[in-house]
C-alpha cells in the first residue's frame, strides 16, 4: 500500500521555510548588489555623459572656427577679385562678431601688414614670415602651431593661382574656451586645451580643478595643428549609503504597515477622483465646444483622435468623418499636398513644427488659410502619446495684410502729393513773376509793332527774347512739379547727384523764401555716377530740406542757413543736409525713423520712414548727427555705379 502525505503535513515540514528563506536571501542579495550596481551604473553614466558633453563642446568649438573660416573665405574672395573696397571696416566687423578673435589682418605676399583690426602679440610678428611661406606653399587654409595662449589662422588669397597674401586671424584660446564652453559645463568640469606635447594652452575651471575620477581627452585635428581638448570632472566617485541593508529592512517593514492604510485611503480617494473627473470632463467639453479656435489631437502615427466643433466648422466636415482617419486627410488642398506630406513625414519622425501657416480645403471647395500651433501630448507617466494642435482661421488677417500691402504701394505717391500740397502757394508766387514779366514784354512788343519804326526792331527782338526766356522758366517749374508728382513705377538709371540737386533747387528755394532761409549748395567736382531712381532721390532731398527749413522757423534770421553738400566717400556718394535749428532731443531721436511717429501736430510721421526706405532700396544708409554749429545734419549714402556692378 502506497503511503500518502497530507497537504497540511507537507506545509508543516521543513519545506515551509524554503520560500521565506529564499525570499530573505534574495532580499539580502538585492540589498547588497543593488547599491553596488547602482554605483557602477552611476559611474558609467557620469563617464558617458562627460564624453558626450566633451564631444558637444568640441563640435561647438569647431562650428565657431568653421563660421569664422567661412567669413574669412568670403572676404578672401572679395580681396582676390578687387571688390573689398571697405576691407578695414569688414575686418573690424569680423573682430566684433567673434569675441575669441584678437586680431584680423590682411598681409601681402611680402609680409607687409596692409590693414589690420586688433593688436598683434610679439611672438606672432616674429613668426609671420615663416607662417606666410607655409601658407603660400600649401595654398590652403592652415592653423599655425599655438604660440602661448594664441593661435594664428592663415587664409591664403589667390588670384588665378597666384599668391597675393593672406588673411591672418589670431585666436585667443582662453577666450575661445570662455565663449564656447557653457557655464553649466564649466561649473562641473575643468576644461583645458593643450598641444600635442600636452603643453597647457588654456584652462577654464569655474568650480576649481578636477578630481581625476571622470576624465576624457579628445584630439581636435585642425589643418596644420592639433589641439587636445581635455575635461576633468569635479565630481567624486559615488558613495554607498551606510547601513543600507538595515535601513532597507526597516523601510520595507514600515512601508508594509503604511501600505494597508494607504490602500484604504486610495480606494476612498479613487471614488472621489472619479466623481471629480466626470465633473471636469463635462466642464472641459463645454469649454472646448465654446471655443472659436479649432482643436485637433493626433497620435504618434498621425491618426486623428479628437477634434472640437470649431475645427469641424473650419474644415466643413463632421467629427465622425475626421476622427480615426490617417493621412491623407479630406481637408488637404491638392495644391499643397507636397507640403502636407513633408510635414507628416516629420510627425512620423517625431519632429513637428511648433507653429506654421497652411491652407485647408473646406467641404465646399473653398480654401481657408489657417495658423497651426502644435504641442506634444504627454500622459500621466511622462510619455508622449501624440500631438495637440490649435488651428486659427486667419482669413481676415490675410485680407488685412493684403490691404496694408496695397496701401503701402500708394503711400509713396501720396507723400509726394502731400509735399506738393504744402508748397502750392509758393508755386503760384514763383509762377506769377515770369508770367508778369511775359505780359510786360509782350505789351511792349505790341507797342513797338504799332509804331512800325525800323529803329525799334532791335528792341522788339530783345523784348520777345526776354518773354521767351520767362516762358521757358515758367514751363520748367511746371515740368519739375509734374515729374515729381506723376505716378510711375521704379526706374533706376545712371544719374549725377549734382544734377539731381540742381533739378530740385527751384522747389527748395520756394520753400526757403517763405521763412527767409538762405540755401547753400556745395557739390564736389568729379562725383561718380550712381544707379538710382531720380524721383525717389528727389523726394528724399525735398523731405529733408523741408524738415530743415521748418526746424529753423524759430531761430534768428541771420542763422537760417540750409546747406546741401554732396561729397565722394569710399565706395559711393554721401549727401548731407545741415540746418541750424533747435536740434533733436534724445527721446525723439530714438524713434525718429519709426513709422507714424511725428513731432508735428498735422504730420503723418511717414516722411523720414519713407526716406530711409528709399535710400535702403538703393543699397545705402541714412543717419543723422548734431550739427557742431547748432541744429542737425541728416546724411545718406548711395553706392557708386562701379560698386553696384561688382
């Protein structure tokens, strides 16, 4: 007969300690292994993070060096082609853009420094000849071996294979680290730059020297030189907590007791949370249904999971025809299908444009311009589950922008008409003089004809010639006004600034006579021609002269002198309009060129804004400065024809 053992007897035997004993051993092992493993993982993560951050710093430094190299290459191309007329200013601007640069110089093939921005250190001057020879022989961009804390970068300038010289940029290596190494990285690591012989060139250690626990070195192989980027973390190795096992056991025991109480509280709170959740869902639904902004939710595969009524109204489709659908969507316009597909590919890759404009097609075929804002959808565990988009119908804004664009096109012609409206009374006065002279000369000629004397023929001829001259004068005034106010498109042609000033002299003198202002013009000889729209430049001069004349309305009559001066500057022509008025206060100067800002009660505030826009359209610039003798000097530059064609 086979013996059997009952289940209670089996549980009462030694096997009953097997599972608890195994659990205790497992707990002890876990308490010992887990802290050690966590320490090892933390050390590995710190080392990996240090390596990744070091590589990121190295890429940042390389990016800055590449950016400067591109700028120097472009400048070298201009020097080689003879287009670098303002070379010194461009060197100064390059020096300002890169705080790590200490000097940028153009050195010809003989070693002579033609022009430079910044100060050179003595070692660089002594090594310049040898470095130039190396750059000439290699005919490629080279970094020279560092000298102290500085390193030179040579960009050879070649024309048809012939070496003309080099652009030499001097880097300050400590400044390079200060600029390129982020503050947070410098506060956690000591960063150094050394040469291949491990000679220290630069160091940045905001939080003190590193501890040698987490270190990494990376060689930066530059053309002609090698730098070693080394990082040494200030963090020490992680320590195991004392009495980990005891603390863990006590904590587990306390957690077991607390878990029972927490379980009851959790059930009670869960019931209360469910009630609150239903209320919040009802509130959110009512709020979303009242919005005029369309809302659209998509999962990570681009499938629509939610839309609100406003979105349905924008696209003209019910929610059941949109929710659950994957691209292509029924509201995608055929003409923008390529744009939609490219953006959808970005969604699948996890990259979404936060804000963009596009066009939706309504169910009736109408196109609706929309502005879309996208943001990731994050669940309670911090994982992204999709994208939420806010869709705004911007049809009204587009119509307003188109109307503003049309009004801007008419603004310049309106400004010219407003200018002529201000001088209409003076125009009538100027025309009255030649017309009165014509009347007098013609009356005298008629009297001579009635007498029919041979001796009066010479007088008759002289009278008729004077009448003809006055008629031409009146016609010239009418033509100048007509040419100025007539509406036409932009027409750039070769013009002489002196001729432009002479062309508007009559109009300026009419305004000046009203306030007893003396007009002075100084035009240098042999000014280069400029490629410009004559009427636009005339409008700029008329606006500036009118402002200057009005600025002297309250000054002493003896000081009312308006001076127009045209001089040749490097690469173009500069025109200055100087008055002796009260000047421009500092609070007004900050907004002087802003549209719709005016100090005149009846002014529109568009005169100076239009002037600057017209000058910048020609590739020039407009500035103003105080007049040393009182008043203000407005000046603008126009590039010469040779500069424009290069």
